C-alpha cells in the first residue's frame, strides 16, 4: 500500500516573528497617520488671521476685505484681517513665515515678495523656502499717474519734462513691484525723478493727490477711483494690451516700451510646514470665492482681473518673477539694507 505524502512549506518561527513585526509596524504607521489626517480634515480649529503686510486701502487690503467674510463662512471660523505694514511688506511676510499656529495666512503682492530676496541684503526669511503658495487671486496692472498740475499728457512728454524740472516720484515702497517698474521705465526712456518712499500704495497715492509728490505708479485696483474722480491724471497702463474699462488709456508698450508689462499680483501663502491637505483645502475654498460672480464683478469693475492658480503653478510663477526682477535689480543697482 502506497502512502501519500503531503509536503507543506511552513514558515519558520523567525519568519513568523518577522511577518508579525512587519504587520505591527504597518498597523502602527496607519494608526499614527490617522490623527494627522483627522486633524487636517478638521482644520481650521480656531480663528484665522489673514495678514496683509501693507496699510489699509491698498490693493491687497481691498481684496482681503472682499473675501474675508465668505472665507470665514466657508471654513466655519472667524477670519481676522490683520494689517502689519513695514519694510516694504517684508515685516508681515516674515511674521507669517515664522508663524507656527497653523492658522495664519499671508495675502500680499506676490511680485513684491519675489523681488525682496534680490533687493534686500538682510532679509530674515527666504520666501522660496519658508513660505508655500496657496493660490493667486487677482492681477491689477500698474497705472502711471500724475498730479493734474503736471504738464504732461503721455509718457514722452513726462520724460521730456523730467529732464527740465525736478519731479518727485511717490514709490509705494522701496523694492516693491511699482518701484522696479518705475526703474524699468527710467532704464528704457532716460527719465529722471527722485523717489520718495512710502509704506504702501494708499499713502503714495494720497500724497500724489495732495500735490506733495508729482507722480506715482500703483495697482489699478486702488488707483482707478481717483483717476475717475479727476484727482489724478493717468498717462499709461503697464499692460500688454488696452483694457476695455479704460479703453482710452494707452499702454507703456504702445508708448515705446515694447512688450513691457507689470502689475500687482495678489496671492495667498502659508508657512512651509503647513500640511498639503490644508493647502489644498484653502486653495479650493479661495478659488471658489474669488471666482464667484459677486467678488469677480466687484474686482473687474475696479480694474482687477481674477487670476487663480494651483499651488504648483503658483510656485512656478513665483520663481519666474524672482528671476525676471533680479535682472532689473542688477541692471538698476537697486540694493537695500
């Protein structure tokens, strides 16, 4: 009688222990990740501070206040708009870069933030390393405006006037996007003027209206109302093509600066340690708010265009702007302490 024999590949004791250990590790990792995932899903758990690193009344402040109520409603938390001006916006940006409460956002001129590392020899943070882009919100081209008493009606006349009369240029902040745009105009045209620094666009515009300074460049969103009221005279728009809202205003490109475009890009950033899930959540919410008919129509009527981006697109844009303006900084020898 032949006895059948069944051969079984049974794991050794060592293999059993190893497998058990691996399973324990996998289970442990899964359990450890659950609280973090749950925390991200539950975010926010307390009021949110939306830092605007400029004084009230500028483009960033206007947008922050236009979206804050809807942002609070969507996230079911109070949103506090906190103006922290200083050092051309770098003081407020530095505050957010070092925030560790997980509930602090920065809404600023992204172009100015990209310029800062090239202009400032002493900067307490690195925007590329310490902050993460959430989304872009809006773009507002710069308007080149003068006090109505200035005897110039276009760029060519302004350049000619600057060579015969001392002109004071109210710059929104040294090292800001409007400042470097004005430097680019000087480089291209040979214009001459003296920069008078301010802490933000609202103050530079106010002094130009008052006749304390002769001209300024500032975001259209915060400047157009004063042009429409006749308190300022606009000479040019720093956009590739004319805008229907101000169809009679020629661009700088039309007036000899071929291909030139500049403006204020308002966007939102958070500290580098913010979980990706939170970044994605805020991106989705803000994109929905800024694209809503109510907010979009309000901004468009004041000269701003809604421009949204994914976090990855935001990062790519930021690096492109950083390199672009670094060239202007080097050519114009613009350095600040």
